[in-house]
């Protein structure tokens, strides 16, 4: 049975540099990936994977990882009145320019799935961009998926006002579900590689759950309902995998996340006020951290092999 491959990214926020490092640690294993998907900062990385070859992505990440993409819009971070009139605390103009530069009028090499929220209706949508095509609305969806309400301005697209997909999901579970369902229809096996910045254990304990690990203590996430969204995502993905196996379709899950012992680095040295303006030395540390997480995991055979 042929085995299709998909690469998916969780939300990222201030952990985006570590997600980049995790991707760089996996690059030699990604030659045959056909599907990419992500939410929020993960949507940006997924789009890189859908548009560019591995060598180009490595160059782009190392070239732009130190860019100050997001600027504080006000003198004081918590100026409520100024935020009200400007609609957001931070200015995304640099980020918008980079997205246009990298993705506008580019033909996709891989199928892409981007998770966004429509702020007008408060509904979550997975936008599917087919490979071998140029999509005029790609940049809007990538930027919208990265736009945390109040913190960053959203994107007006037709009748929708696109904002952060992380309001509903921490990982692109519905995108993975679509890929797996398609694999079931075509009787193909499917291999999922998920890179997650969420703060829970990297090891997979089969005795505790079938495919996923829920943290022993509550995660400190930006949205108060973040723990519940991760829990719901775990349930959905487990059901999807179980359903595929009932139809005789093999689904493999490779799961990489930031281990608990690394979380203290973020808590002690990276504050939300620094978002978008981390020092070069800090970015280098985070990139190296991401690489080491993946490479050490593969070396120790903690996860399923590629």
C-alpha cells in the first residue's frame, strides 16, 4: 500500500523560532512530503514548505529568522485607548511585506491547508490550496491565520475578517483529518509528522493513550481555553486514526514537541513584550534548541521512524 506523507505545524507565537529549528532538524526526511498544513505561525512555515524546495527553505529561514517582523504600535504596551483606536497593539506591516515577498504569485509544489477564524461569525475554516496552482488569496489567509485578535490586525477578505486560527485549535487537526479521509478513499497509507510548540511531553506513552499525550499539568497558553482546545484536538485525531485503521488504512504519527525541561527557558528569558524583537543570540539559541529536539528524538528512537 503506498504511503503518503504530510507535514503539519502547530500554533507558534513566541515559539516560532523553535518550530523553525525543529523543521531544519527534519529537513533531510522531508523529500517526499505531499501535504502541508498549519495554524497561526505554523501556517507561515507550512506555506514555506508548500512553495519552496528544502534547500531554499533552509536559506530563507536562516536569512529571515532574525528579522523584526512585528513592531510595537504604542510607546506603552498596555495603552488601552490607543489600542482601541488603532485596532491592534502591534504593527504587522513588516510581516505583511515578507509574506507578499515570499508567497505572492508562487506556484505551490505541495497541497497546503491553512486554518483560520472568521471574526465576523466566529467560525473556524480550513482553506485548502491545491498544488501546481497559483492562488491569489494565499497571502491573505497566511497573514490572517497569524493575526491574534487585538494584538495584530486581522485581514478583510471578501465578506470574511480573517484572524488567528489558534482561537479554535492548537494543531491543524481538521487539516490532518481531511488528508487521512482522502487516504482512506484512495486506500493509501498516510504518515503524519507534527511539529508542535505546545508545552507538553515529547515522549509518547502508549499505555496512557493510543496516539497522543496529554500533559500532566495545565499548559500556560495565551488563550484561557487553550488546554481544552488541545484536549479536543487529541480526541478528534485519535478518532480519525482509529477510523482509518478500521478501513484497513495504516496511519503513522510522528510527534515532536518542546520537552518540559526546555519550558523554563521561555518562562525566564522570553517575555511577550519581546514578541517580534528577540535578540540575534536568543534566536540562534531557539533555532539550535529546535534542531536538537528533533535530532535527539530520532537518535533515541522515541518516535516512529520515517
